[in-house]
C-alpha cells in the first residue's frame, strides 16, 4: 500500500524561490550549451534521450538511499501530465537550440512566464494581480533590448521555440501542483523516468554511435539538467508559479554570455 496523500499548505517564501529560480536558469543555460554541441553530431531524438537517461541515472542513487518506499505515489496522473508536457517542451526547445543562436532559443523558451499566469489561474485557481502582466511584459522587452536578438529569432523555427514555452508553462504549473503532496526528488525522478522511457523509442530509431569526445558532453549535459530541474522544482515549491516564474528571465543573459564565450556570436558590447 502506498503512502497516504497529504496536502501540505503551499509555501510563500518568494526570496528563496527566486534564488532557486536564478540557479535553475544558470544551470539550464549551461545545459543548453551542451545540447548545442551535441546537436552537431547527433539527431534531436538522441540528445533528448541522453538528457533524460543520464539525469535519471544521476538521481536514482540519491532516491534509493531512502528505499523504494520513497518512490510510491498516488498522483500518477499528475506526474504523467507534468512528464509528457515537459518532454514535449524539451523536444521543441532542443530543436530550437540546434537551429538558432543559443541566446535566441533560450529567450523564446523562457518566455514561459507570459503563459504561466493563465495556466495557473485556469488549472490551480491561483490569483495574480493585474499589474503582473505589465511587469512580465516589461521584463521580456528588457531582455530583448539587452540581447538584440538576431534575425533567426523571426524565422519559422522560432515558432517551435514559442511552443516549447507554452508546453513548459503547463509542466511548471504541474510542478507547483505536485509540490503540494510530493517531495522534490520524487517529482524529478518521475519526470526523468517518463522522459527516458518515452524518448527511448525515437532515439533507438535514429541511433548513431556518439564519438568518444562527445560522451563527456552528454554526461555533463544530463547532470546539469538534473541539477537545474531540482532547483526549478524547489523554486515552485516556495512560491506561486506566476510570482517566481519571471525570475527565469535571467536565463537568456547567461545563454548570451555562453554564445559570446563559446561561439562568439554576440558582441561583447551587448553586455556592457
């Protein structure tokens, strides 16, 4: 018999939630650099699989220290919705990373705070002040001005990036819902499990043997992704999604710095 599902009162520590969100943004930007490097050699289906598979392998030993009882859940539907929406977002995001500048792809993906308030209000009934829309819009416009997005941002591929943001909004509101009854590690575990199982099929169909040098990139990418997912999940456990979500806007800045440092696609003056 699984554990009883008890509803914990939602946390409202915006400061701590913001710090976890900032850490998540930095980790995911670094992961994105790994995705872009891997996409030069491997198809998108394989990159998605390795991100999930390696991440699950990293997390599993931490969970097994508490025994199998720690994996029991009664909210299977919640994990499935969160897992499938997050996986679909990942496919779209990684495709955008492979075909756009890293900063542009991250910018589109992290427009997710524009969609979270609507999803949160419809799904969880979370209230948010009307002025929040203005703050979110100004924040997104500010990022556009800072990064001066390239022409690739306005191609059809950009629609895939926007789709990743919409799907991520569903996934991230799902995280907020799950944190009411589930511990962080269990949420991340089931996301990794669902993502690994579902993505294994298209990865097998498109399989190519990675070069020896690429294995280090794939392992690092998976570890960074898992750390970022843990930080993201903790962020939504500390504050409502509509309030903590906008802090992820720092992600495109981190990605822009990586663009400049690794690929030299951004001019240094853009950050001065």
